[in-house]
């Protein structure tokens, strides 16, 4: 009898702890409505990036793309950014993303991802109207 009571109490306390941990994880995801691990969005849009084009290095989770900014002379060796995908964007490796006339690339957050040497944090951006 005593062993069964201890087992039931242990089972109930384990369920309560599991529920609390899941609640904390869900609370942490509220800051990231896109549910992309490592992405933190700003409350207000950030600065405008000046590069006229970007070359996609790799498409990552959710169709988002890591891209190199043009550093001059047509070379895409500048800052790495994460382009956030939307219903109008289909990114692919080695794609050149040109900023259309009357639009700009604006930072809307940051994205942190693992590399061989630890973690790297880059701006998360969208192409928006000026």
C-alpha cells in the first residue's frame, strides 16, 4: 500500500514539473512569433542597410535565406544577413537578391545560429517600402 502511494505521488509531481517546463518553453516562444529558433524580432524596425544586392549563401528553416551583402565592385563578400521569407519570396542557393527601386532593406531583428567556432549573430532583414 505504501509503495503504491509513493508511486502515485511521484507520478503526479513528475507530471506537474513537466507541465511547468512546457509552459516556460511556450512563454519563451511568445517573443518569436515566427517560431524560428535563434530569431529575435524588434518591437520597432531598425536601421536601413545600404547594399544594392545580396547573394544567398544558404536557405535555412522556413525558407529564410542567409545572404552576403555586396561589398563593392559586384563582389558579395560583405555583411551576412538573414532575409525573412514571406508569401512572395522563394529563396534558393546562389540567388542574387536585388533591392527594387523605391524599396530598401530594413533590419527587423537578429538571428543567432551555430557555427564551427561557436555562435554567430546576424541582422534579420526584410525588403520594405522606403
